[in-house]
C-alpha cells in the first residue's frame, strides 16, 4: 500500500488527507477483516509495526481509501474442490439489459433454446436491436475454475461463427473462484457492452472445471471445428468431456454431482440480435 505520513500516526480509522496520485512509500500488510457498517464500510488490516501503533497493531481503512492507496493485492488460495469425494458443479448466468440509466437495468428473460435438444443453451425470450446495452453476469455456487468467452453467429447462418472473444479471466486474473456464491459482472458494475450492427445470435459461453483449462487453446479449437455451437464446444474441450448436467427450466442455471474430475460444465446463453 502507498503509505503517506498520515498513516504513520493514525488511530482507530485512517482517513487520509494526502493525494493518492503521489507516491510516498510502499508497505505490505495483511487484510484480516471487513465491516460494511463501520466507517461507511472498511477493511481491518494487521500491520507489522508492533502493538504501539494504531489499534494495538491493527487499523481500519475505509473502502474508498483502500481503493485509492492500495497498489497490489494478493491472495493465497488452494482449489479445495479437488479434495472432495464427489465432483460438484453449480453455476448460473444472466443477462442484464441496461435502460437509459443504470437504475432501469432489468434482467432479460432467458428460456431454453427450441433449436437444440437440451437446455444447455438458453436464449433471450425477445430479440434485441443494435445499440442495446447489456451486462453479462455469471458465477459458481461451488468452488471451480471459471471461464467465459463470446462468439457471434451472423443472421441466416447455421454453421458460420466469428472468431471467439475472451471475456474472463483477463490476463493476470485467476480463473479459480474458490468460494461459494461467487459472482462476476462483465464488463463491470458501472459499464456495459453494446450490440453492434451485425445481427444474428450473440453467444456467451460459461465453462466450469475442477482443473485449470487453457482457454486460448479451447477458443482456437472452437474456431476451427465444424458443426453447431455444442458440437464445436465438445470438440474444443477434448480430451476433457462435457459434463451431463441438470439444467434449470426456469433460469439459466445448472447443477451436477459427478465422478469425473476432468469433466467440464458448460452453460450457454444467447442474445437474439436483430
């Protein structure tokens, strides 16, 4: 963390007065807790300067100050799922359509696609026009490596797909969501994607695995494979296999208990783009 002079003499809560754009000097500490109600929301950190500093060696830092002054953050984790006797998957996805302002954002209704034999593909219940802004929200309710990419299919085409586009994780971000009820919002909570002028189907593909995957290789294989989106995805994932999942008929969600630690769970949502 970038630590100016006010941090050295702080007590109870650090309320910096310095400009965060100026570099003072860096110092490493450990986040040990948080409280959404204290000081408008704050992290508690443990320092290495002894009990005579701060609150007996600890300090509260408001979220805003934490964002402004923290330069790098690291977390040491392990994929706990690989130690489980049963391979459990549970995930979800939704599309949030943005109105003229963010407060009017609404979740798009997704229904099982009538053109595929399973509920692996969910499609928007209504078409959307070019310029429509949206967010892609997805997550895992069981520990898993999580990946997402997008691919467009032009209107009137049954087997043609454009080059896949990486959505998550971006370089430098870990794909392992080692928690329950993890959620990712893309592109972010205060930004949105927009449908372009090339009409057709916009597919957003969510993958979950208990082992790390090479998403760049998967996207290249998908691009060179033949057939519909499910056939291409199955070919792209080999030697891993697509898991047989229980898909929810009412929302874009799935669950499964398997005995194959190499299985990959897939959930596809599609925006009808006209």
